C-alpha cells in the first residue's frame, strides 16, 4: 500500500466534511477518498470496476420459514 499526503482546497474540504457529517455512520476520511478515487478511475477506464453482488432468491416455498431466526441451530447441525 502506498501512502500519500494530499492538500484539499477549502471548497473541497468543506464538501467532504459536510458529506461525512451527513452520514449515519461516519466513515474515515481515507475510506471516502479511496472510494472517490476508485470511482473516478473506473469511469475513465483505468481501474476495473468491482462486480455487483447479485443474489438470486430461492423459489417460494422452497425452504423452511424460520431459518433467518434460527440460523445458528441450522449451522451447528452441519
């Protein structure tokens, strides 16, 4: 991993601070900068975008109804 020191102009620093304050769970500044840089570079073709998680639900009636509440019991049985 490479370390970098950056200087933010006042308007950008204020926008970042406003964004962080608006979040329910405040993320570290490093995480926000990394996410912004990933998106910027992916849009320009310099970084492969991460794949989207796709979950296909099971057919209705295909399983047991209480698994979401009793998952520990089901996992322990394996």
